[in-house]
């Protein structure tokens, strides 16, 4: 999954925020606007397979222009949609931009 596919899904309203991501957003103070900003400013930096699911790591900036990381995967409930698996600040050196 590349950024073009993720942006297209967002424009077509085919992205769901998972329950885990909603909890992470509340805990870390992120909003839907931060997710949108990350997708528009971000780049796919890593592709993973986790428990049989394909996921893409997107590194971008939130609405305040601070670095943020999204994990985006296929929606298990609807294969046409994508799902935001989680959102977090990049605090480890493995990311291009760190806080």
C-alpha cells in the first residue's frame, strides 16, 4: 500500500479509525485533523506483516506541524476500506523525524 492509495481512500471516505486508534488518540491528544494532516504530509516509510495483516507505517506531521506516525492497514470488517490501526509520536531513533 503506497501513499497514493492511502490518500485516495481518505478522499473517498474509505478509512476507518480503529477502536485501538481512538483510545490512542484520546490518550495522546490527537484528533481526526492530525490524522488528515499526517496522511497529506506523510510518506510511507515501512511495510510490515503483523499477524497475517499487511500494514504501512506513515511518518508525517500533525496539525501543529509536529512529527507523528500512523499505522495503516486493511480494514478487517470491510476489505474495500483501510483502517488507522494506531497513532503515536515518533520517539525512537528508527523514525526519520523524532520528538
